C-alpha cells in the first residue's frame, strides 16, 4: 500500500519517506503539520486527502505531559495534550470515515495506552485522554458493524521510546516494556481479527492482573509508579 505520512517535522518526514521508498519501493506522500495547534490545521489536511482512497488510517500522534500534579500543568500543556491525544484522533477519523463507508471497506486504528484502564495520579491528563480514545474507538466499532469498515484500538503498555525516559530506573519488575518493532508486528497481525488489543501478550497479561484487583488498589499501584518519577 502507498503511504501518507503526517507529522510536524518536514525534514524528518522526507527522510523516512526516502527510506521507505528505497527499502520497499512504496510511494510515500508527506504532509507537514503541527497537531498541537487547534482545529484550523485540518482544512489543508482534508484538501490533500480528499482525492485519495484511504484504506487504513493509523492515529498515532500523541503527547506525554510532564509527570507532576495536575494544577502545575500550564494551559499550553493542557491544550497541547487535548489537541494531540483527543482532537487529532476525532478529527482525522471524521475526515476519512465517510469515504471508507461509501467504498464499503477500510480500517481505523487508534493508538491508546494501558493507562486508559486505571486513573494515574501525576499523569492524570494523559491517562484521561487515553481513556477517551479507548471508549471512542470501541463505541465506533459497534456503530460500524455491517458497513465493511472497522475500528481497532491498541492499548500498549510501556514501549522503548523517548516518551518513557523520564521513568528510567523507576520501572518495577512486573511492568513489561516492549520494542516499537514488536508492537508494530503484533498490531499488524491483529488487524481485522480483533477490535481491541494491547499490542503484545505481556501487556495483555498486565491488564488482566489489574482487572483482578479493586479499582482503588489498581489506582494506588499505578500512581506509585508515576509518583517515583517525581521523587514522591
């Protein structure tokens, strides 16, 4: 399949597009846009996507605010988190969905997080936005039954990216950390098979044991991990 890459840094987009072409001989179009901005960014995106037959939409853009008590987040951080984690998924889904339904085929994949299952003190805003993504995706999947279009939500735990560097040395033994390559491979394997996946067997196991304990106790354990990141 040909690819459209949408992200903030045009030089990085061009570099990845070139790598994809050289390795797989796949055409890759790039759209440079900053998703942290407001609704005004979506008009130029729509204009560039309108003529394309979008078969798969992967909503992967996201933002991880600083780990700290909620009232220390600036208004800019709060708006950035909501724009990247909530508004982008909602708007991009709305943009491509009518075309998919008209053609009777397509799949929307929304990246959430295992933090959606339990409140997370000191990471409250991030966990809350991911709870929205999960609920939105599962509800949408039910709406799409019989249309030929599907929606899948992926709720991985910790992945070895720059986003988890703030937890270096504070991740307990019972929390599994996977690689981006493993997550992507597992995610592709589950396309069309399930509407809800954790992106790996170990992360699914972590969610299962969380479900075995009361909400208050699960919240306590998760919040202990985030609290260590700020030295509490």
